[in-house]
């Protein structure tokens, strides 16, 4: 039988670790160095060849002429052979509309508009004078502005300034004009001579006209109309239509016929006039002048709702011109009909300036009472501007394109500043179909 019994502790030694150690070995291996080599080859000889097939027999075996000689008979035969297919393709391309609205950009892409210069004359700003006019010299290097006031007040007899900056100078000082001329009364507008870049004419509130030659710094005044019976007595000109004297607020001469011009009046009328008119003005009181007054008005267009402040005849079409007035509208007229072809409301206030681009037949710029400058492109949209920029918190009173550098636009404002805007390439180069589009626009007939 089994029974319980107590015995001593028994230890059993483990042998698996020792056995395992005796069965394992540590070894390592390394591949030998890999040999590699690089090789390159370049041909040292090259040969180019070209061939042009002739159109028809007669070319085979014809020897080449001596260097510098011209095979006129072969050239004539070639041109006669390709004339028909080339003309056919050109005719096809002319009728195609595949690239309508596309314009090649030959220059580096730039911003659509940027402010190149911001100019002002501190004494004019201190007196809170407005920029009433801007003009570029015939070389396109100098921009000038006239200072006066266009609001109400007893300011007309105060002296004012005409300032000019040469923008071709290295780092021109925007606060220090290269030329400052003092006018005896408020300057209402100015214009450079179209061919003599140093000659500048200025109209004053007093009715006088001054002509300066800036090339004579010691005595620049070369002509002054003075105050005679034949002088203007108001800051605007006058013309006659019937028995009613009309105050002229804007003029623009046709680039195609220097005897034809359009005039805008204080009452909003827009008139086509002829400078060679011989019809005497009738029904006017005697003004005491020695010059006989003529009646040049030939056609009255549909009027604006207020004074017309700016007119611009198209440099690309003899019958088209733009007008802008205090009703906030810009009208595109044809000289062949009374109603405007296009009427655009640009401002809830005034349109003070409108100018046609000198290089883009479908583009014009406008300055408004809200202090904005708008650029319109009839080829893109005939009802809204392609680009608008803020000139100043004060009204923008005037603007002019540079006649030599099409991408520069100068604008003056009621804060006494002149900004020179640099336009992108799209506003500086004429498109392929612009003139035909302008012709189509001019041929539209309104009821």
C-alpha cells in the first residue's frame, strides 16, 4: 500500500541550453566588390539636308546657279505654281472666325494697369486747386497740367499754375515739376503744339489765351490775346444757332477734315460744325467786336441731360465721335444721324473726360465724378468697362493718352494730382479685325 512520506529536495540540472549552444555556430559573409564601368559615345559628324519639290516638269536636272545669283525664271515658275493654293488658303483664313477675340501678345505679360507716376505741385495742393487739364508733348516725353477750380466760388481772379514734368529724366521728382509757369487767373485747360514740343497754349478763366515757349526759360511768354473787344469775356467760347447764343464747353476737330468739328454746349446740345461757314449769325446783340460772327452749326444731335464736358473724334473713322456730360452718360455718335449709336451710363455723377485710344480703334477711356478712370473695349463688351481703376477720392476731371507711347494714360483730379497709368499690352496693340468691327458699328442705323 502506498503511504505519505517526506523526503529531501531533489535538483535536476537543465542540459538543453548547453546542448543548444553546442549545436549553433556564428558565421558571416560579404560579397566581393562589384566592378562597374561607364562608357559614352558621341558622333562627330552631322549632316542636314532639305528638299523642295517643284510643281510640274522642267525642274529636273536643272543646274544650280552660282552663289549670289538668282534664277528668276525658276522663281517665276515656282511662284506661278503656288499662287493658286496660297490665295485659296488666304481667302479661307480671311473668312474664318476661329481666332475672333484673340490677340497675339508679343511683349512679356504685364499687369493690366499700374500707376507709373503720381505727380503733384505742393503749392497747388495747399490752395486746394483742381487739375483742370492735362496734355502730352508731341515727343511723348513731357506731361503738363493746368491748375484752377471747377466748383463754385469767387476764385476766378486768383493766380494759378501750369506745371510740366519730363518723364524721360532719370528718377523724376513727382513733387517738383521741371517747369512751373504762373498764370494771372485760373487756368481752365491747356494743349501742347502738335509738332513743336516746347510750345504750350493755356486758356484762362478771364477769357485770355496765353502761349508759352518752354525752350525760353528766361522769357517763355511769346503771345497773349489780351483783353480787347474781340477777346473772350467768359471761360468758355460762344457759337450761334439761330438767334440763341450757346456757351461752348467742349470742342473736338476731325482728324480727317480740319474744317469739321463737333461742339458741346452748356445746355447739353452736341453740334456738328464747319469752320468754313459764311452764314452770318443773326439775332444777336451787338457785341462791339471787329470780327464778324458766323453760324457754323450744321447738325444738332440728340442732346445730353446736362452740360457736355468732353468730346473726342475717332482717329480711325471719319464719322464717329464720343461725348461725355454731367448726366453721367457717354454717347457714341455718327455724324450722319442724330441719335447716338451707343449710350452708356458710366457714372451717377458727371463724366468729365472721354478720349479715344490713339492705337486701338475700339478702345476709349473716360474720367468720372466718382474719381474713377474706365477703359472700354467695344470689341469685348459694349455696355460695361473692360477695366476700371480708382484715380482719387476726388473727381477725375481730365485725361489724355500719350500720342507716342500708347500704353501711357495721364489723368488729373480734384485733389491736385496727376497720375500716369501704364496699360497692359492688350490696350497698346491693334487687333486684326478691329477696323472692320468699327466699320460695322458705324454702319448701324438707329430709329
